[in-house]
C-alpha cells in the first residue's frame, strides 16, 4: 500500500516542480554578472589596456606634428592629422649617412625572410618526416642532438659562425644570413614536424611503400598535402622570428643587407639633430606591421594547427 | 596468382624476438588466415611478407622468387590495412591509381584497371569523393580496391574488418569470400576474430607467442585442436576444460579431483597412457547434451548456475564437480537456475590434453 501512496504523492507534488522547471527555462540565464565574472572582465580589460595604451600613444604620436608633440600632451588626439611622419619614416629618415627611410630595410627583410622561411620549413619538414617514418640507425641520437641545438644560447655560437663564414668567403652576405636563419630554425621546426608526423597512422606510410612510392614521392605526394595545418604554424613561427630578428641581422647580413629591424634601430638611435618622435613611432609601427598582419590573418589557423596533432587523416 | 613460401623466418625488435624459425607454405590461390591474440606475431609475419620490416633471418619467396631483400612494390603484393590508410588528400580514384601512377603505368591501362576494380567492388559512384566523404565500409572497399588495381599475385590483409561495426563486418566478410572465389588469388589474412578465420580460410594458422601452433583446415582446427591453446582460443563460448587423472582399467576414464568419474571409452588416443597421468578433458559446449532419461553410466551430474538465452540457442552455465562448464542447448529448453540435470557427451568427439605440456593425447 505504502508504495502506491507515495507514488500518488509524487504525482501530485510533481505538478509544481515541473512548472518551476518551465519557468526557469524561460527566465533569464542564471547569474550573468556574478562577482567572479566582473572580476574576470575587469582583469581582461586592464590587461588589454596595458598592451593597448602604448600602441595608442604610438599611433597618435605618429600622426602629430613635432610642435604639437613638444607640448607634451601624450594622450591627446592629434589636433591636426599629419601623414608626413609616415612618409618620412618610409622614404626619408636617415640611418647614418643614408636618408632613404625604412623602405630599403623593408626590402632587405623580405629578401631575408622569404628564402629563410621556405628553406627552413623545407628542411624541417623533411627532417621530421625522416625521423618519424624512416627509423634508421641513430635516428633518435640525431634527433636528440638537433633538439639540443634549440637550447644552445646564440651568443655561444656567434663567433665560431663568423669565423666559419669568413673562411668560406660568404661572411656579411645575403647567403650568410639566410643560412644562419635556416640553421637556427631547424631544431624547433624539426620537432614540430616530427611530432605532427608521429601523430599520423604509420599504415599510411606503409601503404605508400607498398604502392611503390619512395622517400621523396611519399613525402611530396602523401605527406606534404596533409601538412597544411602544421605548415601554417611553422610559417607563423618563422616569419615572426626572422622578421623580428636583430642580432643575426646586424652581425651576419652585412651593411647593405641590413634588415628593417637594424635600420629602425639606426633611425631611432640617431644622435645628431632633433629627435623626431613622430617619425620614430611611425617607423616602429611599420616594422612591427608584418608580424601583426600575419597574426591577425592566420590566428585561426594557428590554433587549428596547434590542435592538429589530434586530427586523424 | 603466386605461391608464398616463408622459410626459417626470424624477426626481432631490439632484444625482443617476435618470430623465430617460422616456416609457412601457402599454395597458389589459397586463402590463409593467421589467427591469434594480440602480440602473437601475426601482423609481424604479414609485414615481413610485405617487406615492410627488416627480418633477421630466413627467406621469403613469392611466386617462386626469392624476394627477401626486394622492396614491397617489387614483391607482387597488394595490401589492405586495418585503418584503411587511404591518402586523405586524394580522391578515391587518386587512391586507387597512386601506385600505378608512381610506377608509370600507361594512362589507358590505369583507366581500364580502375573501371574493372570499381565494378568488382561497386565503388564506381564513389570514385570522385575524398576519404573523408566516405563511410567506414566504403573506405575499406576503396582500400581493398587499391590493393586490387595492382593486379598482384598475393593479397595481404591486416585485420581489414576490425574497424567496422558488426553488421558491415559480416557483409564485407561475405564479399571478401566471393572476391576470393572470383579472383582466385592467393590471400593471407590476419585477424584475431575467429569467426572471420573459420569462415574465410582454406587453412587457418593459429599463432601464439610467435609460433604457429596449428596449421589446418578450419574444421580440423575446431574439431581436433592440437593443443590446449588452440582449443581454448578457437570457439565461442570457449571449450570446457575439466582436469583430472586418467584411469585406464577396462575402459579409460577421467577421475576429477572431487571423485567424479567421466567415462572416455571411444576416444581415439594417439598413444597408450598409464593410469595416474594428469590430463585435461576438453568438450565444446555444443557437444554436451542434456539428457532427461540418462543412460546411467555415461551421465554426468550438472548443477546449473546461470541460464543465458541467446536467441538462436541458449547457454547453460553450471558445474560438474568443481569445474565450470557451459552447455549449448536449443532455445526451447527451459531450465532454471540451481536445477540439477544430467548431461552426457561423445568421448570420441572430445579432446584430451596432457596437463603439463598441453599437447593433445
């Protein structure tokens, strides 16, 4: 009897909770603005401001004329927008004796970055492919040594490299700086590609072997088409790294080939004459523009590529 | 069509020896299934035949030619993998033709083979699709097609149906069998699924710990397993094992630990054994019959502990003495848990193994 009674009770009582549930579903989402949420947003806003305020100051300063800058109102919007500083930065700013602005440096950076990125990614991907699929003798040792390369401080190898390149007769040339970037990109790219290929099913590789594809055909026809996501990650890492490089650029490229970063430094650090803050700001933004654009365009891919290890073909 | 001959094969990974001194002869047009639990070396053996791994010792002959040191592509083999291993960025057609294109086969010849293969496997409408746009069964068909277009003499299958769901597996199994009958090619097929092994094979090689335990027709494997491992591995539910002591007086019998005597007269002993030998009796669940009016001598008391109705038949679980046994009965038999019944079996159809070595007596 008792079970029946309790069952009826349940049914009778059941009407009310169900109504409550419906009202909950229709009502506002619970606690949109809890104190925790407010805290999180506050932190995010402060962090964003922390990084955005310098950028804001750079942009507004670069659009002001020198007399206005001398007034010292750092945060004010320019009373009169002037694009002249940008034009000067690009075409007329002086680096030492030459006054051609940043444009030669930009071209140099492009000439350095493009071949370095292509070469280093090509070598890195082949390394990764060979290390994960062709398990030859000593492969692990080689990989270990390569990885060790990622942890060697640059300063340690700079002088030996200078001597080596001088002996080869290519020190202070475009070739020299491209080789340096390619070598220093190898450890991280090899690691990146090796891990990506290690996540692919080994049977894919076996199938290609049964189909008669050798080392290169398997690589170019089977592996490369699958490597798009990881290659985008590699491009971002390399373009950003090489474009922003200053140290190798100033040491290995030679004066006529100095990349944009070195020329920016020379413009900003000119000791003679008036300091043209607006031109300096414009020049700095111009130099930083390329990595910024890369990030904005490919950020989505970047995340995808990082997660690509989980994706099966 | 080609025969395959594996002679004194040895494979090891580092210090771990996976296969040692393994011999296997596969006749032209034969369907051989390598059956065994995970890690028994069956896939390793297949990869060695394919030339996908380095072997330490021995030789592999395909079609009367020593191919031990040949590249996989030169061995005259086609291979199908468990994970399909289709090239994801190529269409189904691209997958089929990749090997031919690499080998530089003429275009019209490639087209002819693709048409023929597509017809054989009914994948014509799928040819323009990428693997991601195919279902599991369709992918595996394309993968089989990729092996077929090579028009090789030997096809190697590495657990090709394991990634498919049960219904598709049954369908493709039947198709594979038909395919073999149509093509008449030599096939070596690796699986851990005994149903696949028993249904597909001309001969089954049951492997365990890198050794072929028994190489025989499926029926022989099932009915006359050469040792306890084969007996226990093949068959579902597994063969019942009852251990005890052999008694050879007027008629042979088995005395279990708790004193139950099981008559064995009629069992074809391969050799004479003395009384007191420790043995294990193996009886398949369907060989045990429920017997209402038992012929007193041969009947065994079975105490039921569980009844499992399985649709086509029912499985009774119970104990004889202290050993757990299962009995397969018709679906209409009604029994209850705890019931005590009498059962009997034909000793001639049973198996008896030595308790120590596990070898068939």
